[in-house]
C-alpha cells in the first residue's frame, strides 16, 4: 500500500537507495536462482499433498494455501531486495508471478501476452530504472468479451532498500499478489458467469504508475468494468479482521459485504472510506483510487496498520498464516457473490466525481 495514516501524504514517492552495478545485478540473479530452488518449496509441496502447513489450522474451502504461501515467501525474500519498481529484484518478482499465472492456466488478456509495459520514472537513488510491467490475465465468463466484468488488482512492488535495510513487504504487498493468484486459480477451475481480469500491478509505491498505465492505455475495455476489487495487505491480523473499503462511496455494495460476512471465516468489516476519517480514509491510498476517480465502483480489501507497515520487519515470518488463508477464502466468497450480481453492480457506475447511487442492489 502507498503511504497512509500519519506517515506521509498521498502520492509522495518513497526513495529506495538502489545503486546496482552489473556485477551486483549478476549476483542478484544468482541469488534469485537459489531462492527459486530452495525458499518455500517445503510449503509448496505440503500444500499440494494436502498435509498440514505450519501455522494454519483452518481448512481452506476454495483456495490452495501451499502455493499461495510459497509465492509470498519467495516475493518477500531478501534476494529480491524489496522489489522496488525499476530494479532487478522487481523484475525477478514479476518473473515468479508470471510463472504462477502460467502454471494455474490463467489466459493472457492482451494479444501480445501477459505483460503490459509500464514506464518507471527516475527517482533519487535510481537514475536509470529498468522497465516496469503489469501482468494481465483473465478467466472468461459465459460470454467471453461481452457484458460487465470484474477487475481484480494487487500491486507486487515494494520499497526496496532504504538506508541500507531491505524492506521485504511481505504483507505489503506480496500478500495481495499471492491472494490474487490463489483466487485466480479458483476461478480457472470454477469458471465465473462474467469475465474476470486478474492484474498484478507494478509501481504502486511510487505513484500508482502501473494502475495509471492500465487505465490510460485502455488495455481493457473499461466501458465494461463493473467493479474493481483491490487486494493490498491481507495477511497480517492478530484479531482476525479484514476490512472492505468502498461501500461509503457505493452504498449499494454494503449488502454484498454484510451477506458475505455472515459465513466468512474472518471478521469481515466495512470502513476506512469516509472523508471525515482523515488519515484513516483509505479511498485514495492504493491502486483502487484510479478506478474510483474514473467512476468505477471499488472494494478495497486490507488490514489495519500494524508495526511492520513500511518497516524492514514486514517479513514473511511476521504474517499470520491462518488468518491469511481465511482471508483468501473470504475473497473468493466476495468475488463469487459479486459475479452473481454483476449486472446490477454495473448499473452503479457513475461519471467521474459524480455521487454514487444510494439504493441497494436489485434483488
């Protein structure tokens, strides 16, 4: 998630200190190879065999926990040096995510493949950033390419190296990326009624550059976009609470969340989306902001701030695995419900900056 709370103002870019020589880049590539072979395969294999996973007591109903946890473990490893946009670590993270898209059978949405280029702007400490990219896959519905669609997003970049310390960003936002892949895998095996796009966005931490490019380029037909579901920080809660922001702006979505909350394996709450909440209003604090500003209804799922937020301590060892698995199952439940009601949700779109309808969804 981009800086929020009492830390820094919206859109203020973080400035990772990254000065990569060719030798260092080569060394990083070698480390990444080791990570791919060694880090997290224990979790991956256990999840695939259906065996117990350390720290997880909940039996998932929809998602496959092992590969999801494995991906977060890899993305949040020191070898990727915090995945800052425009760095080799970020590019390596993108390669891991792309591999998972391919493994689960997620179809490329673009004619050119999964990858959409994103220009990364120079910033202090990174005068010549490498290329960025979004990854865009989709699961076709009953009428592919026709009718309303859901766009699920999660950013995979983080802060990089700050004052010599690696900011691994396990919860922010390796967790959202892992959940995006896990929910996509579910829908590949259980096709939805309507098209669902799954978009791993780059460069959220430096001004939502990936989300802005996705919108600017019209890579997708945004006239069909009924709902953005954005996942950012969904793996760490000692009290079992997952928030859905966005119902203040589109009140008719509140019933969808309250209905899902009745059977959800986490405490699913609404909030953090009202102007009077000031610094605790998350409306413009992650990639969903660009959809909201375009008049597309959004639901942003995340946890409240914790001591690891934008700190070097946001490591894989600090997430709450059982809660994370429960949260990912909850996300599938919400996506299924949204898919079932999507034509009515599509009717809630508004002109940019216009007020949203206040009536509930038609029964």
